[in-house]
C-alpha cells in the first residue's frame, strides 16, 4: 500500500505535517519549537529544560493545577525533549480528543503564565536532573561526548550546567520563550486517524499569527578537544568515543547506517563479538549513528574495569579501522534485517511516526516513506559499503572517559 503524507504551511510559515494511520485509535502529535540548547544565549545552558516544564505550569486562564487537570482529563500522555535545535513538546492520546488537546497546547505555546514562583520549582528540577547524572555515568559520558565532539554551541549539553542553572533568572528565561517560540520556524507533526483539512483549519485559527523574522544563525566555534577525562572513584570506567561520518543528506547515508549495524547491530555484530565475547574486555558495548542537521558521527559506548580500560579503547578503535578491510555477505544481510526490523516496529507506533516525519522534514526538507527507506537499505551491498568506508576513513576520534583511571588516546 502506498504511504501518504499530508503537508500544509500556514500563512506565517509554520509547517504542518501529517501521516494518516487508519489502523490505530491513538493520536500522537508534537511541536518542534526552535529553542534547543544550541540556540540559547551564552550562560543559559539548561534553560531549555526549564522552559519545557515551566510552560506547562499554567497557561491561558488556567493555573498549574487547572491546566494539568485539563490535560489529564483528556487521557493525554505528555512527552517533551530538548535537542540541539528544538524543544519538542507533544503527547499521545485517544484520537477523538486531538482537537481539545490542540486548544490546550495553543495556550501552552502562546499564552504560558510563566509564574515566578513556579520558575523556582522547575529550575530546581532541572538542577536535580543534572545532579542525577552522577548516578548514571553511562548517560553522562554520552552527553559529554556529544558536547566535545560537536563544535560549540552545537554540542551544548541538553541537560544543562549546574552553575549556569543556579544563576539563571526568570526574566531572562521569559525573554528566551518570547524570542524563540517563533511560529514561523515551528514544525507541527501528527500521526493518527485524522481529518487533515479539519486540523489545518483549527491550527490556522489557533496559530495564525503574523510571520516573524528568523533568528540569527548560530555561529559555530572550534571543537573543544580530543580527549576528556572526568574523575570518578567508581569501580568501572565508562568510555565514550565518536568519529565523524556522513550526514543524512549525503548519498552514502544508507551505506553508513549499514556499516554501523555491522559494527553494532546485535550480539553477532563486530563490537559485541570481538570486544566482549572473545576478549572479555567489557560488560557492555554498543555503537549507533547520531546526527544533527550540521554534522553527524558514529557514537560508541563501552563499560569496563579500570584495568581493562586502555585495551578496551584500543580494540574498539582497531575494530573501526578493520571494518573497511572486509565485510561478509552474511554480515551485510544481518545488518539489513536489523535495520528493517527497527523500521517495522517504528511503523506501528503513532508517536514514532510523528517524531520521524518531523525530524525528516527538518533534516531533509521532505518526509521519507518507509518504503523508500526500506528500498535504500536493500540497495546497499558489500561493495557499496566497503567503497564508502574506504573513501571515508575513520581518521579522528573524540574520547570521553569517566572513572578512576585515564586512558591514552593515540
């Protein structure tokens, strides 16, 4: 069956995207607001996390309690996230309640109360979230890895920095909301059983404000460094490493994705078998593709002991280097099956599809169908992946470690 996508652009430039899913009773929607970590003013790292919570603490003529009661009354499961480029706020709920939910979210985006007392509470929650990373070094090392791999401010921490959060004032945060909640640069996405014409009319009524000028482009600085160690007197060493690869817009994107899957697409993949199973160097290991609009890389994590940290890092880099030497047909087929299986699981989730069409439009300027993605994966071959790897050598690695002992990056 041919997939269908809906698109409409409001007069002010706000983009509406939809994927009809007649077989589901749920509706998933989201607003991609141009207020991500990289777009914040200097000294405000973490403000996006504060904002993502603060705007829900009263909006329109409802206070904090009344707004949350109204959202709960719709059986709505809220979701929010902060990325480099966007704050994404959205929800999953019964499809019949979608229109009422959009009314509430219009108040949240356009008329948040932004109460001073509530600001203190939500800022403390953001601080607590950063402090909690000390108990989750695996998450922390990957956050820091992105921070040091991508040039600033693209890699700026999406969680925030405690020192900057503690001095973040309410008035400056209000100004960020005013400046960055720009509807002319906002993407709305929905996946469900819906009437798109009805949604467009409602969205025009709710969000049809005059267009605004785009914000200033981000000025990208130089990368921070090659190796960073964060001392921690624990019993493990957490290793994160990242190396540059092609962006989603590149013609070799699918070759890159298949190559990563050969490296780390399951228990038969290279990293798991060579580093964990054959050598017993680590208790956890994995790699995945990560992309921003401006840059992309392959991220890898390994958890090991201080005594095995150096050898673990060396063998991982060796496996990255060895990948371009030879790949078997069996490895390619396993990688393809893994990628297509993930695609099938995504296709059955309205929230996954809503997120995917929004991300596609922002990254590519269009929405890819699942059939297109599947076809592109199928077209990769041993020869195409090896050619890509040989033409795009893994030259440099950004490495971050957390633990009692440093490693040497050669």
